[in-house]
C-alpha cells in the first residue's frame, strides 16, 4: 500500500506542477506554442528587412537559429540575396503592398539545396513570409522526369534498332552475292594479276560493308550470339597485347583484375568487341596520351539501383569497367553516347557505331552498361553481366586447319533470293555436291517428293514466303527424319533462335557468309 500511495502522490505533484505552469503562461506563450507547431515556416520582416519573428519551422528551413536571426537584416544574414529573384519579390511586396508567390530553389552554405513554396504578403510590421518545404516532392518529380526521359530514349533506340535491323538484312543478301562472286573471280583470275587486283578492291569494300551491317545488327540486338560460360579475366588477358597495339605507346594500359571474380555467360567474340570498342573510345578521348584502366570485380545490384535503372534485374553480377583520364564529356553528349551514328569526331573519322554496337551487344546478352563522365577529368564505362554458378569452359586453341574435302552428298537448297540461291548453288556444285533448288518451303516439299534418292542435308533460309525454314524442317522430318538442316539468315528473331541466341543442336549461318565458311559449316554438319 505504501508504494501505491507514493505513486499516487508523485502523480499528483506532476499534475499540480503542470497546472501551475499553465496558470502562469501568458497568451503570447499559447500563440508561440501554436505557431511553433505549424507545418509551415513563418517569418516576419520589418520595413528595414529585419527579422522580428521566426517560428520553429522557419528556423529549421533556414538552418539558422531564431536567436541568430531576430533583429538581423536579411541582406546581412544572406550576403548577395539582394541580387536574387526572391528578394526582388520581397521588395515588391514591401513597396507595393501586394502579395507575391514563387517556388524558390535555395542553396545552403554547405552546397546542399532545398525547394520551398514561398507566399509573401504585407502586414502591419512589414511583410510575412510563409514557407513550405517541397524538397521531397521535387525529388520525386525529378526522378519521374528522369525515368520518362530514359523510357523515351529506350523507345527511340528500339525504333532505330528495328530500322537498322531491317536495313542490315536487305544489305546482307546483296553483299552475300557481291562478296561471293568476288571470291569466285579471285580464284579464276589467278593468272591475271591486274584484273585480280581490281576484284580484290571490290571484295575489300564489300567486306567492310558486311562489317558495317554486322554492327547494325549488334546495335539493333538482332545478331546471333553463341554464349558460353567464361571468366572476364580470361578475356582481358587474351586481349592485352592487342589492346596495347590499339591504343598506342603514349597511353598506359593498366589492368586491375579481381582474382576471385565470378563467371558469366556471354559470347566471347562479342565480349571482345565490346572491350575493344570501349578501348577505342577511351583512346580517342586522350589525344595527348594518358591512362586506360580495365578493372574487373564482383558486384551486387540491389533493388534501389534497379529502381533507377529499369532494365536491371537485381542480383549478383560481374563487372568490367573501362576508364580513362581524358577529355570527358558534357551531359548532352553523355545522354546521346549510345545513339547510332552519333559522333563528336570530325567527318570521316568514325562511323559513330562503336558505342552503339557495344550497347546493343551488352543488352542482348542480358547485361547492363552505364557511363559516368566529368568534363576535363575523364570517363568510365561500367558493364555488368549476370553472374552464373557454372564453371568456365576451356577454349580449344589447338584446332588444325585442314583442306576442305570434296562433297558427294545431295543438298536441297531453299532460298527465295535468286541471286543468293545462284551463288550458293554454284559454290556447292563446284565442291562436288549434288544440288536441288527450291524458292520456298512449299516448293522444297514438292522438289523432295519428286526425288527418290536420299537428301542428306537441307540448306534453308529462315524467312521465306508461304512457309518459314523452321516450319519446313518440321514437315520435312515427318518423312525424312535423318535429313540434317542448316539455316541461314540476315535476321535472327525467329523460331529457331531463342532471344537471339542459338539453341543447342541448331546449325546457323549469318548472312553474308563467305563461300569457305559456308562449305566448312556444311562439312561439319554432314560429318557430325
């Protein structure tokens, strides 16, 4: 009972103390308490622009205590404020006695900023400034704007990619005919060096054009990839000598490779293309020499990062970064750096496809590429690929080149482009193969139905009128299950290719393919 009695007495003392405090409080104290509890900041300035009242919220907004502000002139507390837009509105309100309003982007002495909705109105003492902190709202608004810009940029890149892919497909068919007949002519003109040299020039130009279409396909994410499990350190090691020759003696190459780096699944040839293109970009940014650094490490991209980079899937990744201490770039240039044919180089000094190609390869490989740059200090490109648990495969570097043997088998060639069909048919017959020709899938079934002997292989385009290559293969195997198929196309977004990557067991040739590459693939499939 004593403990309970003591608790009651203590509570009674506290109540009495509170009652005494309330009884002694002045009306000003009540108003001060109410004003300090307001969400809005309140400042009152007299006609000399001196602070005569500041509530608690306004002091928080200004990051200056009330004691420091009261009695001081605004121009003394904020040197240079008399040249700003906000002070101009304060003066107008003070002189004209008319309310003013503005959104003020305020910079604090430490460099941080805040956004405030200001309402300025005249009163008997001078003016009253009502402030609402809208910084959080502005941050959300800014992030939304950036997300909309990213979406617009992504849609624009996708549209240009579709166009680039279509153009590349049409050119691939033409270039396959041009380059194929050039190689045939070179063989036949062995005893005519003058004419052979002219044909070689045509082939050289055609080969460069083919490389350009492959870059367009890479940018548009429509090329065929053959991914395998590998370690990025292996790629950098293999490329180091070539990169040193590429960047020149006046640029130092530094490799910082994480010995505990995880593995990823990516097309090794395309990965090398990405690294080379980024290295070339770094070299061109250092015309007077400098340092190029290639670094690998394990990385984890979390949910927060993925929210600001919508194409990213959170999780474990491996990172390869390429950085330079060159000229850097402006924000305007950085925002367009991956656009095809965009270049800051002089006319004739580049195609403007190097970084667009790298971007396309990384995206098609399921990766993420980001660039950070500061004008006058340098640039870093960061490329992330999803980490995999499988072990890296060993590359077979000891293959022996053998003379291509003559063929004796029967091949059904299915190609709707007449020029391509004539070239391929001539190439195969010259190597000893018996060739049956068809212009589309339905025609191929008719030709096969009239041929009583075995057809060892069908070489078919993928996209054709009436019946596609994959549909032809399905119907063909109903009656000739042992017949093997090789597909070729300038497109890659078709049923035989899943997400632009070759399915296991499918033989595929990218157009334009040289005759020797075509014959090699045919021989590989027939001998398998």
